[in-house]
């Protein structure tokens, strides 16, 4: 009896050993990743797989608005037009100054275009520098004071009035003949009878062009000589800088 009981005990122990030594079966989703890293179950790929398209952006209402904003750049005006630089008007104003007998277009001359005046002031200072005279400060200083004085005078004489930009634009464009005089000073000396005669001619040219443009832009017919006199005084100062 004792032998049979011992045999039954050994047999039960052997069954339990086989059961514990059998590896546990796990589902594919329950297997741990190599290296002992822990991955949440919601990040594991589903057996169905990804059905979308790789690198394919989804359409949204913001995409259409961004495309419309990008297309709006094509409808933007040119940069020169935004800055107020019109080469056609600059050329027409220059031709009007070079030909004092040509009627001036008041609609064009009434614009506050300062591109041409700045270029002509720089050209006058540069030609004076080539003649050995450093007068950039005098050129800009007399230009500013002359524009303020002419603005006050024209507002007293005209009914509609005039802006500072219009006065500066007209006086600056009419400075072009003075650039021709300063360029002549580079070649030969103006301190003599021929130089004085040329300077007087240039002063009359500048004052005639400026007075013609002012009378056309401000509708001041019959007052050209009254406007030409202060203009001649202003351009006479530039002529003195050029000659002496």
C-alpha cells in the first residue's frame, strides 16, 4: 500500500512539472517588443493596415484661402507705381522744361513727383564737385528755402492754392538748365563776359519755364511775369554758386 501511494505521488508531481514547464501561448498583439521597451496598445498597428495615401495632403478650407492669397500677388501693382515713379510723366515734364515755348500740361505738372528734382539736384552738386566746388549743402539749403518762399507767395497770389510737393516738383524740374550751366563750368571758366551772358540766359530759361508751368497748373493767366521775377531771383543764387 505504501509503495502504490508513493508511485501515485511521483506521477502527480511529474504532471505538475510538465504543466509548469510548458511555454505560455500569447496572441500576436500581446508580445512585447525587443529590448524590453514598453509600447502602449493603442500605438500598435491593427491587423487591417493603413489604407490612406502616403505624402498625400488632405484638402481643407484653409488650403483654398491660401491659394487665393498666393494668386493675389499677381494682381499687385508694380513697385514703381506704388512708389509714385512714372517715367512717362518724368519725360514729359523734362521736355516741357527744355522747351519753354511748349504749352505745359497742368494736370501732369500738378503732381507731386520728386524723383526728377532729386536727380537734378544731385546732378547739379556732382557737376559743381567736378569743377572743384563742394556745394551740396548750399544746393539743398537754397532749394528748401526757395520752395517755402515760393509756396507762401503762390498761395497768396492764387485762388485754389498749391501744395508744397507741387512747388518743389516744378522748381526742381526747372533746375535742369542750371545743370547744363554747371556742366559748362567743368569745361571752361564762366568768370568773364561769355560766362556771364550764358548764366543770364540760363536764369531766364529756368524762370520762364517755372513761371509757365505755375500759371498753367494754377490757372493764373496774365500773372506769368509776376511769378517769373521771384523764380529768377532763386535761380540767380544757383547761378552765382556755379559761376563763382
